[in-house]
C-alpha cells in the first residue's frame, strides 16, 4: 500500500539547474531521492552503442537492476570498462555485438571508458526512483508525480565537481533552484582522419 501511495499521490515540480555563473545547464539529470524500501521501478534492457569512436548516448538513465549491452558498430576494436564505485566491470577488445550484458545493481553514477580510445567517455545514472527528468535548454526539469510533503531533490551533470547536488524542499513547495559547480568544458572527440589534434 505504501508503494502504491508513493506512485499515485503527487504533483508536478519544476527545478531550475544553473552553473556557478548563473547560466542554465541543459541535459542535467534531476531526480527525487526516494525513501528506502518504498518503491523500486522495474529494471529495463538498454543499449549504449559505440559508433564513430563515441559512446551513444553520452548519458543513460536507468533504474537499479537494469542491464545494458554495448554493441560496437565501428570497424575497430573497443575495450569498455568502468572503475566506478556503483559498478566496476571490464569487457575486453571486441567488434560487433556486446560479448557481455552488464547489470547495474546499485544506484550511483557510472563512468564508462575505452582503454584504446582515451577520448571516449559516457555515463550511466542508476536510480532507485522513477521520478526523474533531464533539463531543457532553459535549465528546467519537470518532475511529475512528486510525493506530497518534503522531498529531497538531486541534480547531476557530467562536468559537475563532486557528488550530485542535493536540495531539501518544504511542504507545499513546487519549485526549486540548484546551482552546480562545473569543471571547464573539454571537447571529447576523436582525432580527425588526418591525425591532427581534436576537432
């Protein structure tokens, strides 16, 4: 019954995410931190492809327990790995279909890399709540079915310094602003075909 009430009773909640200069942050991941043991969303099967020596998509949001494949659509080998606390794994060199399907069984931020191509990076955001969204070009995320009463809102972005930013709301509140302290942008793209630098 508690699980049903968490899902059914709620309202929309707007979150503005901005950087330390006050500029909106697009594509930040925002979620409600769910009370432990209330409700766990169903796991999904997801795919992160490797194409043109990039991970696509760069950010994937999945519920705890979800499984992800990493097919390599390039004609060169890739070696996918993660040293993140939420999930550590290693898939040795391959081309074509993913030789392993990786289950993400703990919440947290998982950073992906390729041992062969240093510029390749992607992120898996593993959540134990179904109340989440990503910000638009104006830095706004619309969270739907937010439980009544005080809740904890979290926000994360790949260039964030440190852990996800957390804000606790008050009863009746339906809007919040979160400021993320971001690292300078770095364009992670493969060297061009002429072998010169980064694009």
